[in-house]
C-alpha cells in the first residue's frame, strides 16, 4: 500500500524545489554581496513609465507607379529605374529584364516577360495592368 498519493508526491516535490531554490539564492547573495546590492537597489528603484505611449513604427510608403495614373510603362523603352518602381521588381530582376531585351530583342507582348528568370505567373499578373508594349525604340 502506498503511503502518499501521486498528487501529494508532486506537491512535496514542488515544495522541496522551491526551498532548494531559496537556499541557493541566499548562498549566492552571501558569496556575491556587491552584485546582490546592485540587484536590491534595482528592485527598489521606481518603475519608469513613459508619459505618452510610443509612436507606432513608421511604415514604408507604397511603391509609386512608374508614371501618372492611367499610363503604362513601355517595357521596350523602360530604364532600370523605371522598372525598379514597379511592385515586386528589384535591381536584380530589373537588370535581368534589360539583359533579356538586349540579348533577345524587344518584347512582342507582355507575356514575353516570362522568358526572364524570376518572372512567374504571379509577378506577371501583378505587372500586367502596369506595363505595355510599344513600338521598337
């Protein structure tokens, strides 16, 4: 027959662990009095509460369209900076678009952007309303 139930043993274990932790903290404070004083002084210091809540973090502005509303960027005449203004187009992808145009010739349709590494279906769908294909420069 068991002397203690499982719940009583768990409670006894918790009490022993808490008492052991208290003894350990007391011994540490006796061995390191200078650090213990700093901790106690910190505990006694009043909490500093800001008078006003902090401002929310600044958000980056939304990318600006390449030109005025209602106009589209001509992929056959676009510069590096023009391409980088498009959403989802960074310097690397803009360079690959320009390199593709220089090596393979002008774009015949917006779908020709798929030949550029890094332009997939999602990127093409996002760019389609913002770009167009004009006559050869």
